[in-house]
């Protein structure tokens, strides 16, 4: 089946839905959901949204500087300035869409402070801010008659000149996106979605690792599709490991213990009950995430432990339960009363700072293709994301992409000569165990060799192991009917390769990329 739309949005988190809502007045929109509208990284974001709102103590310059410091001065100053200065307007937009941020009795926002921030500027809804945003946007999307939602649909490849019989390389000028081939999981058919404009909003890559806070749909699909289409992907070496995921073996994804808890006053301790952050950074438990994650990793290796503790027992019990009701309930379900007991935590793959390279309009190197949210690389995060900058980046760049695409779309026509998906001669995979086992192997390789601490030897080993899996999987893909499982496997191998290769290319320890072969030097600060 061939479907025709003005806008094709692949991904249904805050980035995809806010873009869809903003362009719906200028054309028909197809919103592609891998599972359902409710399941996205956005819904799992506990901490909040960073924006300068309290002008008595805060200003744009402080937020900009905090972002540059966290990113180890690798952030693009233009992108940083754009997100920080446009954040308040997008907060107002979220409020208009029905998002309910917590307020104090006087009506002002109840702001949190998180690691790396010099002021209280995190807007939140208890400890489930992402869920509140997701549900508010889902309601608006479902009410909009110009948006068609396709749940349980999986994007396999974006359509470019390659599918019209032309040879496309990374040096080919004017590679153009004409839509995407999309698997309808209920029918097993691969449909052709033609579009004037396509937005990639497929989220992150956490499921490439064995231990992650991301939903297991976060397999880097958009990044892999754009890479295969010869688009530009950068900064993939910068994988943020959240320092404090709840340690409960067997849970996948891992339950996140928000950074706001450390902002609230929680203290990290080793299994002997000793506070240890003073050995690693003067900011103690409020140091940026990369420093805290490496400190925890170091303590665990030093003592042979598989986790550390987060201690909030010294805080007022009722206040703790009020601020963190979901964390309290989750831990209590496991027999941990956080008002009396230490919380076992360990780092887990959490956020990708790199991705599909885009300009300030959210446009990728492939024409008519935009990328927004975690799958994109705007330059905001540099070497390390500052806490709670991601949700606001998504809405700021969704707005920029929507404005640019709305103005440009009248110049684009649908490409009618695109062939349908050809699966002649293929068959269903004989043994699903081949796919599931390979997925496990990728996670083990990435976690063991391309994790928090790296080395040339580990990266070389990852290269060799992934190369074998790549060859096996491509052979399997070519003889198999398209399925979500085989496509996800292809994607996590592509993404794992990009993370590993770009890590090998960075010959320094910088931001989230830490290698024992290139010990870190003095902090980079070009302003000095």
C-alpha cells in the first residue's frame, strides 16, 4: 500500500508530537509509533525541564555557562544560546497544551536544582515530569483531525535516490528524502509512505547496552536509518550513563532514581556506608553526571562491589514522600523504605549526546529530512548533557523545524515514481533464537568494551566482535521477510559500530568519553 502525506513524523515522544501539533495547520501529518503513543523515553523522564524562570536569582548567561561547562566546552555556542533563550517561550507553549508543572503556595513554580546547575531552574511535576508531558501531548494529538496516528508501525528505511536506482555515497550532493518504507506489524506488510517533509524523532540508543534506563524500544532506529542513507551522524562516542539507576538485577529497563534526589540532599555512600564523592569532586554528589558515574564505577571496581548506595534517610520522611512519590512506591514494592533504608544504585546507559547532525532549523544533511530530540545532534550537549536540558531542547528544535518546514513545504512535490518494497524470495526467519541471541551479544559487547571507561584494546575487541555480528545479520536480513526484531538487530549493530568507531577516533578523554589510553588533562575552558 502507498500512502501520501505532507508530513511524515517517525517517533512519538515530546519531539515528534510537538512538531506534529505545530505543522498540523499547514498539511496532513502521519505520526508513526513503534508501539503506542504512550511508550517513549519522554514518559520515563523523571527530573524535569530546565528553563530560566526565576529572574530574581537566575539569568540566561548562567544557564549558558552551566551548559558549556557540563559539555566540557565542546557544545556549539549558537545551539546553547538558542535553546536557553527560547526555553521560556516553549514552557509557555507546554502550559497552553495542558502540562501541569508543580507550583508553590504563592503560585510561582516549585523549582528544583540538579547536578551541574548553578541555580534552581528545573520545572517538574513531582518525580514523573516526562509522563505528565507525554499524556498532555497525547491528548492534544488524538484531538487533532489533521494528524493520523499509526501505532505498531515500524520504519525500516527512509526513501532516497538510492531506491530509484541511483548510486548514493557520502559524497553525493543533494541526497533527498521522499518518505519511508514502514512495516505494519499487524499485517506484516511493508507500506510506502510518501511525504513532502520527513521528521526523524526516534529517540535514543540505550537498548544497545545491557543495562539501561531507556525503554527497550530505544534501539537507535532513526540514527541507523539516516546513517545507511549516507546522512551525517556525529558525536556518538558521548553516551551518558546515569549514575543512579535502581540496582535490582533482572530489571530491564532499570528504574531511574532522578538526579533531583541528589539536588534534594541525598548522599552517595559505598557498601561500607562511607561517603566517597569528596575524593572525586568538590561539588560532591551534585557534580555533573559523567564525574559521578565514573566515581561510582571507580568505587565499585575498587571494592569489587556491583552497586553503591544513595542515602536520603536524613531528610524529613513526609517531605521525601511528597517530592518523590513514584520512587518511594517503587522502592517500597521491593522492600526498601527510602525514608529509613539506603537505596542501592548503579550507573546505566541513559542518554545519547550525539546523533543525526542538524543545523539550527533541525534540518539534517539529507534534504527534506529533519531530526529532533535525542536522535539528533544539535550541538547543545557537547561532551556531556546538563541535567534536564534534553526535554527543552526537544521542544525548542521541534518549534524551529516546524517553522522552517512549514515555510519550505510548498516548494516540495511528492515523488510518485518510488517503487514498492521488494521482498521477493524472502521468508520468515527460521529460528528467532538467532536474532535474540545476537541482540544479547551486542549488549554484552557494548557494556563490556564501550562503557563508562574505555581503552584502545577494548574498542578494538568491540570492533572485531561487532563486525562478525554485522556480516551474519546482513545475510539473515537479505533472506528474511522484514520484521521488527531483525530490523532492530540491524539498527543496534549499526549504532554500536558508530559509537565504537567515533570513540576510537577521539584521541582524548573528554566529556563522557573517558579512555585510560588518554588520561584527562586540565579542564577545557576557552573563556579563560
